[in-house]
C-alpha cells in the first residue's frame, strides 16, 4: 500500500465479473488490464478459479475478479466447485459486471445470475460483449434488461473496443481508498499457477469432448539455469488411463504439440529459451485434492 496516496482523492476497489460460460469474461478482463492474465478458449468452463487482474492508474486501482462461468442444473463435482467459487467471490465486491453474449438466447444461467445479482446491494453494470459480431439475434432482449442495472455498456473484448469507457464507468462506482496492490503487480496468480493455466489452455485448445475437463495441471519446478534457459517441470493429471493415452497421442505426438505450443508462447513472453518437461499422470481425485 502506498502511504503517499490520499484516500480522499484516490479510488480503489473490487469489480467482479460474473456471467455464464463463454461470454468473454476472461477476454474482457485481459483487455482491461492490458495483459494476458486469464486463459481464454472457445470451450465452456475454461476459467476454474477466481483470478484477479489489477489495473493501476493515477486516479486509483481496479482489482478485477474474473470468475468461472455459472452453470445451472449441472451436478458434477467440477461444476459444483466452480459455482461455489463464484459465490465466494461475491463476498467482498464494490461493483458487479454482468457480462452477456448477444449471440446466445437468455437462458437458465442468465436468469440465475440475475437472481444472484438482485440479492447483492451493490452497483451493477450490464456489459454486452461481442459487439463486433454481425449477427447478434438476442441483442434486443439483453437491451430490454437495462433498467435492472445502474449502467449498460456495449463492448468488444476481442477487438478491445469501448473498453476505455467501461473502465471510466467502473471508477465512478469505486469507493475512496488507497490501492490494494503495489503499482506494477498485475495479478494475484503466482508464476507457477499462471504457467499451469497456460498449459491447461493448450490442452483445452487441442483436446475434444470430455477429455479437457478430465485434466488438471501442476507446475512442480521452475528454475533459471546458468545458461539463461528457463527449466520447467509440470504434470498433467487426468482421471482415467484412456484419457492419458489420448493426451499423449500416437507416438507421443499429442503431448509434444501441447509442449511446443506452450513453449512458443512462453519464450515470446519471457524473452528466453524454455525447456518444458511435461508428464501425464492418472489421478481420479484431483477435483477434491486441488480445487
Ligand atoms: N467475436 C468475439 N469473440 C469474443 C469476444 N470476447 C470473447 N470472445 C471469444 O469467446 C470465447 C470465450 O471467451 P472467454 O473469455 O474464455 O469466455 P469466459 O466467459 O471467460 O468463459 P468461461 O471461463 O468458460 O466462463 C473465446 O473464443 C473468445 O475468443 C468478443 O468481443 N468478440
Ligand atoms: Mg473465463
């Protein structure tokens, strides 16, 4: 916390992003923070833990909390854990961002989110995302919900359009306070967790059907070698042996591709050579053990 800040001129607080899966919550948070904090994929249930992204400016600080997509009527262990983590994120919040996708009909999940929002006495912003898309058949339905919210903003997280006006609006609702994080810190995620997420993104992009949902990644070691190379050892856990075979692929081709795409992105971000040692292991209990 910066002691020099005068709280009476400085605003700071928590903005929670909530919504059904795949509406673009994580893409939007990354666009607002200006860095890839959360992973994003075209698959539902990409985000598995609340992730904070921090935007620091002279006038104050917004701590975004990106949450997993809410699901209704899905009773599996993973979904239960994810829904619970969304509810936990709502405990301390200054402003709520309900992110919606106008290409998809208002469904059970949307109504569920609105029920949750109704019970929380905090400013609420409806964010209509994906405005870059030509076909938005349900746009008017979302627009009709406007009077339930303090503000409505239309954005394209993918094209980063109208993101700045949204940031200004969020600041309007934040209380006067000093910063929560030191300037320069962009997230609460440790390097190991962020890296595990990056590997999981590559798994989600490559694997199909139920297989990505059977996986969890743990980074065991990250070490800078004398020659400047970054050495990383990570394990991909999956629930069954048949999934392990799919992930490894014929002649190890699958795991090789996952390793290569992770390494390529890491080398660009870290600006150094990376050695990635990936292992696949069966553990049917990772949901209970790690989430
Ligand atoms: N066309 C378009 N696509 C977008 C936009 N924002 C996000 N997407 C895409 O929508 C998909 C889902 O994005 P995510 O950011 O992972 O969505 P999410 O709401 O965080 O999803 P969960 O973590 O599963 O709850 C990805 O394929 C994104 O590229 C946008 O503004 N326009
Ligand atoms: Mg997400």
